[in-house]
């Protein structure tokens, strides 16, 4: 996975995430490392919208995973 874009950041209602390459899952984690949501994706997906309106204000992480690697991107609510 490459060229990961996350917007808007800070977010209030939703986050758009786009990338090139293969991503099998996206996890939303809070600052303490607790998993708040997990989305399993189709192999052909290269864009996803995550609803975040129910989250409290603060710092969060998106973890994009494929079979052997993962990348972490910070975002703010």
C-alpha cells in the first residue's frame, strides 16, 4: 500500500481514506490503543469512508493492513 491520503483532518463527520495497492482491513484506534472499529475490505478497494461523528474529540489512529504489513496514520476529531 502506498500514497495513503486521509482527509479531512481534523474530521467531524467522516474521514475519506484512499491509497494505491492492496489493503485488507482498516482499524480505528484511540490514543490508548483500543480498537474502536474494524472494516474488512475487498481486495480491489482503494478508497473507503469511515463515519466518525460518534467519537469524542481527541487523537486517533487509522491502521491500514494487508497480509504482511501495516501502516498507521494519525487523525484528529
